[in-house]
C-alpha cells in the first residue's frame, strides 16, 4: 500500500512527537548545597576550547559556571535577531562536566547597535556628559526604552533556559551601580517627588525651602544633584535612586518569575565592596531569592583609606559578610572573589599562598553558600587583561589554581555537613541607610568616621560572641536579645514606636551618639535628640560636640575616653540611671552624664552620647552582652588573628576556623569534634598560617 505523500509526512511528524514526548526529560539538577565555581565567558573563546576549560574546572572540584552577564552583543547581534544556540551548547557542555549554570542577564552592557540607534538609553553623568559605547554601566536606569529592550532579551533567555534542567539560577545584570542624570531620569525624579509629597507646599514645608529662597513653584525646578544641597533633597534623591533600581530590576525579575521554573533562583551580585551606599541595598535585596555580593580587596575601603594592607582584613571582611547576610537575614552567595589578585588596586598585589582558600572559607563561616571566582580565564583583550584568573591565556593553570582545587576538595567533603546550617546570633548591630546618608551629607567632623565607629561596635560584640548580625531597622529585631544602633541619626515616629515595642517586650537596646537628630525628611527634629525616642530614653542631649581632644569618661561601666564626639545628657525622668560621666578636659562636659540606661517594660534602653576609645568599647560591650543574658565566653577561644564562625543546623553545629595570624596556631577545643576536612575526631585544631579547620559535633 503506497501512502500518500501528505499522509507520510503526517505519520513521520507524529512519530517524532511521540518519540520526543517519550524522550525521558532530564531531571533538573538540584542546586548544590555549597556552590563552587567561576565566571566563564564562552562567547570569548573558540567552542573547540570550551571542554578543556570545563574539564579543568571539574578537576578543581567546581560545580558551577556563571555565564552571559556581558554577552548581549553575542546574544542579540542585531535588533531582534537572537542567537542562543551557543549558550545552550555551553550550558550542556558544562553539565557534561558536572556543573550547573547561573545565567547573568546581559543588561550591564548594551550593544553598539543599540546605543547607536537609541542614544537616549545611554547614561548621563552628573556633569551632564552622556556616556558613549565602549565600556560597561553606560546605560540609564531611567530610560523606558532601555527597559523595553532589557525585557525583550530577558524574555528570550527565559523562554529558552527557563526550563533547562542544568540552569539553577539567574543573576540580574551585574553589580548595579550607577544612576543617571539624563532628562528622562530627571523627569522621573520630579514625578517621584510629586508622588511622595502630593503638593509643592508639602515638599517646600518638609525641606524648609524658605531657607536661602529655595522655594519651588514647579516640580521641574527641583534640581537632581548629589552636591552641597538641601539635606531633604539629598536624602530623597537617594531614595529615588533606590526606587529606580527597584523598578529596573523588577522589569526583569517579573519576566523571569512569569516564565522560569520556580526552582531556578533569582539573585544579583552587589559590588562596591559591600558597604557602598549609592542605594539602599537591603531594599534591593528584598526582591531576590538569595542575595549575592562580590568580595574584593585592594581598593576602596582597604586602599584609599589609611588601613589598606593589600591582604584580607578578617574583621572588616566578616562585618561585610554579616552586613550582606543581614539584608535578607539568611545565607548569601559570594558570586565573585579574586583568584589571588585584582587588576584595579593602586597596587594589585597578590594574596599570599593559602590566603585565597582561607578567604573563601571565611566567607562560608559567615553564611556563604556559594563561592565563585572572577574570573576563570582573562579575555585576550579588553579592559581587564591583568586581572587574576585560574588559568592563563594558554588555558594552562596558573599557580593559584592548585589552591582553588584544594578548596574544591574541601567543599566536596564539607558540603553535606554545611547543608541546612546558618550562623545564628543573639545580637544585632543596626546599619541604617537613611541615617548613614544623613551623616555623610553633613559629617560635622571628619574625625567622625561612622563606618569605623560601626566596625568598632561590631568588633567589641563579635569577639566575645563569635556571631553578630548587621541589619537595617526594617528587619525583624525580635529574634535578638541585644540590638545596638551606633549612629541612628534619622528616626521616624514609626521607627521609635517599633524600637520601644522591642524593648518593652524584653529586648535590650543601645543607642549611640547622634541618635534621633533628624526626621524622615532629614530635617532637624523639633524634639532634642534622641528626637522621636526621647520619651523612651527618658533623657535628652543637651548639646553635641565634635572633639579635637579626647575627654575622660568614668562610671558604672568603668573608665575610658570619649574620643571624637561627645553629648552631655540631661535626665528627664527619675528612673533613668547615669552609667557614665565626663571627666575634666572640656568645660562644656565636665561632670555631665555621658551615658544613661533605663528599664522599660521587660527590657532596657541605653543612650551612649560619646564615641569611646576601642579598649573601653570592648569592656562596655561585654557589659551590654551580660545584661542581655548573652554568653560572652565563646565556645572556642580564638588567639589573635584566628577567626571562628559557627553555623547551626537542625541537629549539629559546625565551626569554621581560619588562621589569618602571622604563624601556626593550636586551638584547644571544648571537647572532641569531627574534623570534616582531615577526618577523625580531634580535641585540638592545629592550623598553619592561613590554615582552615571545619569541625562539627551534634548539638547538645
Ligand atoms: C567586578 C565585576 C567583574 C569584574 C571584577 C574585577 O566585581 O563584577 O565583572 O570587573 O569586578 O575585579
């Protein structure tokens, strides 16, 4: 029987569909408990070389590659012409080598055809210069056209990879950083202000624009500036930038949520060494399933200021991890760290041998469930040729590869033990973006380094407890026995009420200098400091003084010095106890209360009006911890330079010990523990310099 040609085609098609539907669909690869990998750029290399790279990654114990975040011109070589087959082959090639894929949306680098056809999408800097093609971050977050183009490419990627069994996560853009001053963004700012204030009268009133005749009669008259401007405007501009980034990311996140398999995680990698505050990172983090950051050193914090060493400062690094973890109060990912060195430091020195591995483990101890290097292999040309990598231009491993491979072996052993564990803390330090901005806009004293002050509080609390969270006031505070707010400058009545409730319910709250000076509009509070918290504290700040010389302080907490800032306090209620007074040295202060405490409901509220010297700070913090019923004899005592972090799971605790001291160390353990990396039971951890120990025991 001769079948009609059309019938023949029909049966062939049917057969194919049946075979396809019968084809066993590949089960999605689960997210590794401990993700380990690097940034890989297949679009930069001949496909024939991919597998050699992937094989070496596999040999280094890696289980993840991140691709695509800078690949727009390869993904969409011309408007509307999308080429994704190469990417699918790269994902499959990585899977063949046992690695899952994180796809970065390519929106940090719009292609040349796009910026040429739509110049309005280009970012304009504050001097009014519109950027040109040739680098990255040259897009405007305020451009509607750019959002449309971003949505289109993310839709394509989501449709293609949203169900891919080897794709486990998406990274929105890359290191959200620069806002724009283009006309469209200015228009958005004016509409944002109108939405926030409703009327110009309200804005003029809140910003007190009668001052210097700043009064606005049109919304469009309001300048968009970060210079010396009205504090209300400056603070609102930061909030506007945050909201604009929220819009920008939701423009992509919504597309993904609507299309991709819910098992695929959505994150973004925040840069700026963690502490950058161009926008409110806690609010930005709220949209994501997990937040990631890129831990680097050699510049910024560690370089431009006096304390640059070119090597990891474990205290600051730990504080930064705890800041990042605090954005969502859950474990986070380190999406980028340098394989030995960067290329943008004033001196891009290499970390010491062993330091990269210790840095990775240090992050895991603080709650990182992913460690990834930037980058696997330097592009042969481009702006980052010198940057550290794991293999050279020839594709052969460079010296630090061996250390990365050792870390890979470590992680393979430790992942099952670390799975489902996280750091837990009874104490939180408040890092409030509004307050930080308000003080940054007007520091009043360049000796008042609010980040150094925060780190001082953090150190004094972290050393004895080995676990501190850093959170914004918006987070859930009820889980903490002690909350310490070093520089809570902006306090709204709503926040004051929340903090009051926290204390009455049994919490112990410590407020530092400069608390409650400002309202939400960054205006001076009509109430003396602590402003909206005055009633709760029961004392007020008579005046604030920036100090040129330190002044002695003494009292129930002991003796020390007020170093850069001092506020004499006035008691307003009889149940307020003075715990510190100023000694002689400044006639405005001598004998005046420097710190007060009060029982409020089941808890206590303390106001410290002085910045204390570090040694005394340690002593005072021990008192706060004791009063709050928090153990100060950490489970494992650490010699100087040895960092100990504890992660807790349902039935076990895991200690991650990293030795950043100059020499070998022996750490006596409070009983036998399982040595996860070396095997066996140990009662002493012997660590060479940069040595790492991962120890576990059941929870008792
Ligand atoms: C950042 C970026 C990477 C790369 C590295 C270099 O964090 O995300 O693309 O430029 O820095 O250190």
